[in-house]
C-alpha cells in the first residue's frame, strides 16, 4: 500500500524547501505554491525530510485508501 502525499495549497508560502529535498516529488507552480508532481518521484527518506522542513507544515502523508474488496 502506498501513501498519499498532499500539499495544503492555502497554507503553503512557497519557500521551495520541498523542491530542494524531494525535487522529483514536488514542484512549484507559477505562483510559487507547491504541488505533488510525482508521489513516487523520490525515496521515502527524501519525502520525509521535505515534510519535516516545511516551514508552514503544508505537506502531509497518509495511507492511501484501498478501493476494492476481497471476494
């Protein structure tokens, strides 16, 4: 099961720390607000570092919901 990575774009101030530590996962848009470009772009360690250094705590990781049942 993979994790879902989200960015609270209303809270993000565009410091770019996430793109420094996990450049293949995060990018900044034209307004310098972060977004997830590829949730599997970087190692878990790099994504965790990006989450931890975010000055506004705008990045979160949660277990992705599994859609489908066992029969």
